[in-house]
């Protein structure tokens, strides 16, 4: 299985806009988690892998977005940092004790952020 950084690099080669890349990765993570929430995946190790993928993705996104050199407005950086402060420990907790019902919030967060990134990319074009 690819780790988050490898997946990011692979998709980045196919897509020009970084916001599109981020949105696609968030949707991919959301879809993996949604399959667990929907009961399509019951294997504990697959659940943990989906959560690790999401955690790695959020680590990369939040580190990049909140970096001092990132030109995003301060408010957006703070919002992403605050969301990551929920997502990251939630993923770790669920990796230790997988509970599909409690993964739905991660699905929603990823999809909402992806939608925002896609609308931002469209507005910037």
C-alpha cells in the first residue's frame, strides 16, 4: 500500500493544480472511510490502514498549509490547524479501537474540505 506522500506525488504528476490534488486525495481517503462506515469493510487491519492513510494525509496537508512560507491567509491557516487538531488524534484513537460509526465525522470533514478546495480552484481559474 502506498503511503500518503507517495500517493500525493503520484497524483501530483497527473494534475497541475495543487488544490485539485489535495481535493482528490481527501476524497480518496473519505471514500475508503465511507466503505467502512457503510459496512463494506469489516477487516480490522483494513480499517486501521484507511485511518493511517487519512492521518498521514492530514499530517502532510496541515504541515504544508500552516507553514510560515505558505501564502494562505492567517485565518485559513488557523482553521486548517484547528481541524487537524481534531482529525489527527481522532484517527489515532480509532486506529487503536476501530469503531466504524465514529469514522463518519472524518468522512464528512474530508468531503467538506475537498469541496472547498475544488470551489477555490474553480474560482481561481
